[in-house]
């Protein structure tokens, strides 16, 4: 995740790209290349206009609001892995007929998405190294499910005054994170935290 000094995860245009830097994007690309699957929320896919990647993209979605004209689908080719959607059985039963042809629908709960089941479903496909790219709803849900191993956070040296925050409102009891690594480049700070068991 990337965040400004005043805690926003998006610039005035509503996108995280506008608060990112060249160094942040380079690190982002490296993290993707060392992962086996990208985990991302459907809202982030729509807002950030995700495009096909050389590794699989697993989208968490409760509503399956994933139009066919999204770049992730419209620009897909035979060389890019087919995207997966981790959703509920209820959503799959109500899905439009054309959706299953574009993406692999994976039931991870009866009425709502269970993230522990979702992670197990990815592992069953040999996708063990999961790189989550947010957004805040998904990050919060991972924390609530006690399913976060580490947090990689870029702090961008700007103020934007946006209300888009790192986490969604939640009742999870809180976690202790252990700082593991700190890097800096062009005013940005790159933080790596491990989630402790305490």
C-alpha cells in the first residue's frame, strides 16, 4: 500500500498512482515479480483500471460487479493467465452467463467471502506467495481474519487532504506489528512490518 503523510491512500484524482513515485513503482513491480498471485479487491480493480499481468490476479468480490470492458478483461490475451474471482456461492448462482467465460469463479463461502477459505483455495492451486494490493476494505478484512503476515507500506512525502484511508471502519481488536526494514528514496519512506503473534 502507498499512503501520504496525512494518511490518504489516493491523490486528488482518487488514484493511488498519483501519490506514488518512480522508486515506489519499481519496488511495486519487483514485489509482483516475486509473487505467485496478486490478491486485490474488486473496487480497486475498477478504480485503478487494472490491466492483465504475467502472474494470476485473484479478485475478491461480493457482488461480481466486473464489467467486460474493464482493461483487465478487454486487454487479456492467450499469453496472460486467466483472472480468478474469489466470491460466495450465492453470488456465483446469480452471476451473468458471460462472466464465467471471462474469469474463473471460485466459491469461498456460502453467503459471503471467507478470506481464510479464499487463501486455502489459492494454496490448493499452488499459489502460496500471495501479494495483496488492497484496497482498504480487503486489507481490513485480512486483518479481521488474522490472515496478514506482513505489511509493505510506502509513505509518500505529500499532503493531499483526501478522506481515503488505509483501513475501513472495523471492530478488529488491533495487532502489534514489528518493524523489519526501512528504506528511503526521493523523500518516500518504504516500510516493511511483520505481524507478530502477541
